C-alpha cells in the first residue's frame, strides 16, 4: 500500500506574523544579541589582538551585556502582563461560574414551583354531601 501524500501547499505552514510590540521588541533584541555574539566570537578566535581590537572587544561585550539586561527586562514585563491577564481571566471565570450557579438555582426553584403547582392542580378536594 502506497503512503498518502498531500500537495506541498497543504502541508507547508507559513510562519505566523507577530505584530505585538512586546514580541517584536524581544525578537529584535534576540537578533541583535546573535549579531553581537557572532562579532565577539570572531574577535575571540583571532590568535593575537591589537590594543584597538581589545578595546573593541570590551565595548562589544558591554553592548552584549546591555542587550541581555534589556531582554531580561522585556521578559519581566511580559511575565507581569501575563500575570495581569491571568488575573482578569480568573475574575471573569469566577463571575461566569457565579452566574451559572445562580441560573442553576433559578432552574431548580422553577422546577420546584412547577411541581407545587401541579400538586395543587391534582389535589382532590373532599366534598360534603
């Protein structure tokens, strides 16, 4: 039995577009970190560095440290935003749960009252003769 294959247009997934400002800042910072790291590695692979190259390497390492600190800050901001969204979601869920419980109570009360009405309608009165 031959395997089933699908045309490439159905299997290939396009890369999602990230439009949130916080995500693009993180993505751009990571890209800068990669570039900075490759520059530093290229300098470190040289057997001998001149004084100018040593100073340039120190500056590049400081830039890399700054980028890492920025990335940590972005991570913290996103963590706090995530926490706030979770809190809002939790509050909304609690409200929905409360409304659902009230609805169930009303349904129970309605069923009980209908049962009482039916019992009253079916009541056999004793007549005096």
